[in-house]
């Protein structure tokens, strides 16, 4: 009888938790679609999440902050946010809930706490939406399109208006592009609608028209005739990587700024969260978002450099194969990359070691790097072998990384993993560019040498860094609370 009573109590508690999660999901949707307020949970996106996702995120949060975080408290915070008059915002409700646990004795109720924490929102300037053109529609281009269209809300930030391709877009090609946007073998189906409008040569994505423009050269295009003005053009072709080549986009009518999704020559290479504030978008017309690997390692290296100091080190990238490799053995301009990508581990080069120095000049000349392409289609790993200035321990390093993942300027960039069963497929779909594997860290006996394992979704995580930088360049960053 006693066991049955306990079981009934457990069932009742779980039902209450799930009902609270349902209310939480409704508030998330109402805030987003009615007020353009996006709630996050320790940087994890909440829009379009189901009840089980919400429960799992709360379990992770409790382990991460080492304090209980329950959905009932989160819903209470969400209700308080819903009842405030806030501008378009991006608010980490997980962090707010954690802080409320720490400081609840200072406030007479939850509403007073939320009002105090979000008081700076009233100083936010009005945002002017920015038109966006994707120049190229490959792996990164399609992920950028997915993210922009699924998170467009009321269109107060980035508005995807057009996609430029080199190939002629007849009815068959247009439907193929629509299909590639709808379905993805790695990231799953797009949670929205995509219709090929052959009459107007456009894709209708979630009911919004996105023009498909065919061009062989950037200078050929007049974007103004499509109703596009002062746009941010995101070049993800990989064909134009120098300042001279990228300036060709600025010749086009309607283009205001250019963002390259690859390492660039002669232009600022930015790892958002690390060095973006060093460049004023009003003064710089062309930016590079660097590489996926550079975005993965630079935030981690900054955390170590700022706390322990880096003397020297080597980074080895274990990278998913990419489209420039061969499916079967064939000629390739680079050594080894001609061998079948899905059958071989392939040693190749990476410029990530030197690229880090563009964002962190203090590391100039201190790092060497190499890469191994491995037979997985997505999900990569960097092994950082570093000599540090201050003696340390595994516990100290994990405490450092936990702090950087929880507060400060790198909370969007570093995710702290507690999973001791973590493998590459687990990190696919992670929006942070760097996932720190806390269970894999190694420190030498003398405390001067450390080995860190940093995972990254080389497609999805990088795409989110591109969007973060795009919002900065376009000056459409909302009030944020992380």
C-alpha cells in the first residue's frame, strides 16, 4: 500500500510538472510572436520545443549550476516577464531563475526581482530591420535561411529577401532548391513550409517571398528592382575571399554591407563574442566570420589566456569530411583529399592556429595546428594541447570553463558538457560554436600542461555565429539578458 501511495504521488507530481511545461511553452510562443521577446534557457533555444525537451533542459540546468532548477520557478519568472512592457529582447530565463534562487531574500516577490534585473531594457534604442541577401545556397546558406525564416517573428531584425545562385533557375531547379531546404540528412526536416513559386522565380518560405536571383558576377545584380535596399549580403560561396573580390558586391545596387562565411584576406576576421567590438559597423563595409574551427577554439583559448596564460600549444582538428573532398578516389588539387571521404581518415592542413591570432593577438606565434578529416558528415572535435603560465588542475580548469559558460561575454559561445558518454552525433544541432567536454580534460602531474577537448557542430554552431555577427553588423541586436 505504501509503495502504491508513493507511486501515485510521483505520477501526480510528474503531471503537474508537465502541465507547468505546457504553460511555459505557451508563454514562450506568446512572447515571441506578440512582442518579439525570445526566451532562452542557458543559451538553449526554446521556440518550437516540446514538453519533454523542456523537462530535459531543466535536468541539465540543475547539474550545470549545481542547484535545483525546477519548471515551477521558471514559469513564475516567465509570467512576470509576460506582464512587463519590454522592447524586443533576448532573455535567458534559465539564468534569471538561477539568480532568483540566489537572491530571492532581497526581493519581496518574483515580479520585483524581474523588474530590477531587466530595468535596463527601457534604455534600448529602436531597431530598424535589415534586408539580407544570401549569395550562394550551399550547406551554410541553407542553414542560415532556415534559422532566419524560423526565427523571423515580426521581422524586426534580419529579413531574408533574396538568394543568389549561379545556375539558371528553371522550374525543376527551383523545386530542387526548395526540396534541399525542406529536407536535410543531418539536421532533419525544416519545421516550416517551403513552396517553389516558379511564376515569380521565388521560394515562399513560411508564407514569405524570397527571390531567387541568377547571376554569374556580383556586379550584374540590381537588388533595388526587387525592393531590396541597403542590404547585408552574406557571401557563403567560398569563391570570393579577398577584400578586392568582396568589394565587387558593393558595386551592386542595394548592397550596404558584406559578410563572408569563410576566412578572409584583407578584411576583419571576427569571432563573435571575442573581438567583434573592435570594429565599428558604421566604419567597416566588409567582415569575415572566420572559419568554424576558429570560432570553436578562440572562445576557449580566450578563457584560458585570460585566467592561466598560454605559453604555447598545438591544436589538432578532428573534422567531419566536407563537400570539397571526393566521395570516391579521384584527382584533387590538395594532397590526400582525393581519397574517398567516407572511408578514410585524411590528414590535411588547417589555418586555425594562425587564424586565432587575428582575434587574440597575444597568441601570435604560440600555436601550431593540423587537421584530420574523418568519416562522419558533421560534428567535429578540436584537441588543444597547451602549456600554461600558471599551475592548474582539472578541477580548476572545469571551474574556469563553467564560469565562462554561465556568465560574461562568452556565454553564447561556450556550452559546458557534463555528459560522460558524449560522442559526435550528440552535439549536432548545438548553437554554441564550442562545446567544452568537462569529463575529458587532462592536466599533467606538474600542472603546467593541459589537454582540452572541444566539440563543435561545424555547420549549425558556425551558422549561429554568422547570424550573431550579422545582427551586430546590421545593428539589429536586441536588448539581451544572459
